[in-house]
C-alpha cells in the first residue's frame, strides 16, 4: 500500500471564506465546508451505486433478495474507503440515496451551508416513513423552504421542521405509524444490571418525566445522590409503591413530605399542548405542539383533547394589546403572555438549545428596571423570550455578549445573539407558524431609556472548579479500575487455592 500526504493542508482557506475570519465566524465557515464536502461524498456514493447497478443491468431501486446485491457491494467499498464499520457504511449509502432521490432540496441546503450534516440526517430520519413519491416531494420542498428562512438551524430545529411538514402533509400515514408502534413494558437483564423500557405515547411520557422530576426534587441540599440516581430512585419508588426519601439521614430533614403533600405536588403537574381551535374541533389539520416532545399531527391533537384529564383553555392573543404584564406586578407577565411566549419559541431561545420552554426562565431581553419600570425593558412580547437557567446566567453575567429581539413588519419574532468575537446568529421564533398573530400585537410602551443594571455580586458560584471536578472524576475512574483489578486477582487466587496442589 502506498501512503501519500493529503493535499488538503495546502488548501487556501481564504478562497473558501474561512481564512481571514476569527471566532464564531470562522467556525461557521468551516461548518459550511463540512456540509459541502458531505454533499460531494453523497453524490460520489450515489454515482458508485448507479455505476454498479448499470454493470449488473438492474435499476438502483430494484428489489433484490440476494445477500450480496449492488447495495452490499457498494457499501463494502464505502466502508473500506472511509475506514468505518459496515453499519456506518450502510447509513452513508442510505443518506446518499436520500440526498439524490428523495430529499434533494434539503440536501442542497447542506451543500450551501444553511444546515449541518447532522441536521440533514435528522430530516432524513423524520421523513423515512413517507413512502408516496408525491408526498415526499412535498415534504422535501416545504422543509427546505422553511429551513432556508429559519436562521441558525440546529439539529433539533431541522428535526422539528421536518416533523411538522410530515405531520401536516402526511397526517394519516403518521397516525398509522404511531399506532403501529404500540405500547408496552420490556424488562431485560444483563450480567451487571437490568433495564426497564416503557413504550408509550409522547404525552404520557411527558407526564412520567414530570412526575419523576417532581419526586426526585424533594431532597435537601445534604442529599448525596446525583440527579440521575435520584431520578432512578424516584421512578422505582413510584412503580413499586415505596416511599422516596432524602438520603441525608438527618431526623430533622426539612423536605420530608407526607403522602398528602406528594399528592398535592402531583396535582400541579401540567403537560402543555398548543394547537389551533379549528384543529381541535376537527375543522382544520394544522399540526400542534407538545411541550417536551415537539410537533404532533392533527389526529394526535384531537386524541389528547379528548382525554378525560385534558383541560382546554383558549389563548386570547388579541387581549395582550390591553396589557401583557400583571396589574399588581408589572415585572411579571400575565398567564396568557407567559404561555404565548413559551409556545411561540417552544424551547430555550439560545441557538441550538433544546431545553423545553416550560422549564426555562422567561427573560427580559432588555433588562427590566425595578426602580423605574417605564424606563427599562418592558414586560411585553417584544421583549420576552425563554432561556434555560444556564443560558440566562450566561446572558446576565458573561461579558461581551449582546442579545436582541426584533419583530419585523410581518409580525415575525426574531432573536439575535452576538458573541464576544462579533459573530451574530439571527434566528426566527421556532413556532411562529403556531402563533402567527402574536408578533402583530401592538405595544403600548415607550422605548427603554434606562435598562436595569445587573449586580455582579449576585452571580452564583460553582461548588468546585472545573479542574477539581475533572480530577475528581478521574479519581473515581481510577478507583473503580483498581477495585475491579483487586476483585479479579482475589477470584484468581481463590480459584488456585481450591484446585489443590499441582499434579507433579
């Protein structure tokens, strides 16, 4: 085998727009290059598939029951050329077919740097079940059109857009696939543990997640368990009927709760579904949104609305013109404004963050002035968006970051995040399609002239530094390895002792 140096290191980055850039702009240019190269790779793989099919006198999509068919032969060469496993090579060939035959318009967005390779893979996965040629063409065109206008597309964004298009273009097919998936509980055992898998509906999964989170959170600061272990213990307690208690072992633990208090906590659990009234009534087939899951098809919307535990509450968007803030506390939005802002974003407004909007803080983009409310950032749809606690802290305390929110002439809500290196990401509110009238609500306040000031003294601190946390993790790994080695040595010694003296 002859090895040669790659000529890529000699590539002039200035010629592709990545040479003189810095910071976020350079990273974005390189990401676009990855998408272009992936597009070329898919084109090359598909050309190999066509050539192999021509050589055997068959069509690329011809049904073939041979184990070693055209697809298998090309996949093997792909695996050898890319130095990947057979399963990974199969996926590359499948993605190549999708990029050329079924989702060519979305693939061109990857080629042009609008979406990433991972985002294209997410679209492929969501559209896999659409079989009709006309329907997949419609999904391809609609998804590409929406993604091209979205701005700052993450993998989760691409997945959500594709799911919505499939839900609205092929709702019957999606319902059939959802019904065929079924429900069940599977228990499997391995040599060192067991797994319990529950296959259920998205809304029930959201209820289970919220219930486990509510129970697992009932511990004091002296509880020694990690979040994952607490969730495990809470889930087991719920399934087996055992009590879930804090492990601090202190008799005066302040969070010890009675059964009545836990029942009251469960009564507060809400899973939010946002949909058009016409869809709920059966007069339209617009997709809906399930918090913590994403887009659901119109049939699913009506199924949830028909549940005995469902509560339907109309959302008066037009009424926000008379006031989006509470009369007694102008810092707090009204219930309608709160729900509307979380619904129109769906997730944290930070580009790429998929944290559920109902598990986020509702942030004043321009800081609210508690001393002079009329002079600071208003409590209004034009100045509110959800941020997860982490990104809220970054926005509040990290220097050099600039957040902005703009509503254009068509009522579309956009956010802009500018990094310390000067790179700006402009993104549309992900669920504008669900509440298109929200951005058209007129504002009754003036421009901010004296935004609130952040007190740096209030910044939360880590329990330990990143370096100490990393070292502690490494120590746990080393300790575990030494323990396993000691157990193996003890077992070997016991085996030798029990075998008696050597036969010589």
